[in-house]
C-alpha cells in the first residue's frame, strides 16, 4: 500500500472505497455536486489544502470538469 501525504479528493463513495484499497491517505468525497451546498466540507478542503495539499481525482466527464474547476 502506498502512503500519500496529500489529501485526495474524489467525487463519490465508490471512488473513495476503491482508492482506499490501494493507498494510505486521507480521502474526502465531494458527494458529486453536493460540494456546492456543503460549506463545512468546502472549509475543510481549504484547510487541508493549506496544510497538506490536495490531489483532485474526478471523472473526465462534464460533471468532473465542473467539480475540479470549482475546487481549484
């Protein structure tokens, strides 16, 4: 298992479960477009980005593009 110091951000629960089987890292899911309405999760991502850095892994579809740009 690979240890990653940065926080990994994924779209959904399935992505988080699959990734947690191969890496040792903090993994946060956006719940898809739920990130737009969850101020607590947005604030958490900001704090984690400043402290550890983020790796954003989203699908290469339109929704993933929108979520990536929003987090950026």
